[in-house]
C-alpha cells in the first residue's frame, strides 16, 4: 500500500496505528507524511506557498493592467500626476469646508431673523391690542356721553359689542358686532349700512336692563311709570334714589340699579 503525502483527519483516522505513526499533524488539521530528507530532496506542505505565489501573480497582473492604462507615461510622470491629483483633492476639501461654514452661517442668520420677526410680531400684537382698547373705549365713551349715559355702568357692555377692524382705506375703525362677532346692520328703515356706535347706545337706552343708566330715565323699558305710584311694582314704598355724581354709591348698588330697585338721578 502506497502512502499519500498528505491526508485529512478522516483519512488519518482510517489508517492503522502503524501507518498513523508515519504522519505529523499540520496547523490546518491535516496530516503530512514524515519523510526524512535525502539527496537534497524533502517532503513539505507547499499549499501556503502556492497561495502566496498565486496572490503575487494576481498583484502582478493588476499592476500591469494599471501601468498599461497610463500608456507611454514614465513612472516619474505618473508620480507627478498622482501628486497633482492629491493637491486637487485637498483643494476640494477646503471648498467643502467653506461651503459648510457658509451654510452654518446662513442657518444662524435665518434663526436670528426669525427670532427678531417673532419679537416684532409680539410687539405689534401688543400695540394693536392697546390701540383696539383705546379706540373702542374712546368711541364708546363719546357715544355714552352723547346719550346721557353713565360711563362706568355702560362702558363694559358697550365694549363687549364692539371690535376693531380695518376699513377699505386700511384705517383701524370700531365696529358694532353681535354676540357671534358678526357686524350688525342698522335698524333704520330702508338702510343696510352698518350699525353705528351711537345707534347701539341709543338702543340700550330703551331696554329694561340699561335704561336706568341714562340721565332722566326713571322708567322701566319703553313705558313711563311713576317712581312712587308704579302699579306694576311689587314694593309698597318709593324706590331708593342716588346721585349720578356719587360714584361710590353707584358701584355699591350696581345690581339694584339694573333691577330697578335703585334709581340714578342728576
């Protein structure tokens, strides 16, 4: 039986102990026949050398292919070309850094501008709110005084029926609205104009809730009744009267004034 120069683990185990003694185990788990050197010849596992040789041959083929791609250029010329390419690559890198820095600066400017815009919007909103308060209050006070009303009693109610809007000319004006915020139309016959503030206050003068807040108005609703002989009154005695100039008394009797139990007089 001829012995093989190298066997794997399975073939090694199939051998008799006498033949197994003739083999040496290799690092890769295979078994190499242990043969003494004679006449300059010896048995070695050259699979690793073959792999290295094949790798070097592959490197040579790739190098030759790369060299052929440069045509007749000398190694010095190729080296100079490679150096130039690296310089250009460095320039591109600096350009990208500049673009990144520019982009970051633009982002900072945009963020700062947006912050300033928000601050300006908040400031404008505050100014517009103050403008609305002063515009509406001034118009409401003028209309209340025009009809002889008590400003402290009526102002809050008149303001709740008004809002500030821009007209066609871009000016801020006070507008009379209903509870839903919809502009009210005048009650004047044959007109579809917007209701004015003076008309709003005048209409309040004829209501049960607000009529007593106007000068010379001791009546309830649109009817005329005597203070001391009111046939519809549930009280037997005359109603309490307080002076329009006595603001402290008015404030203390606001609900009584609204219900008709207290009358404001000049």
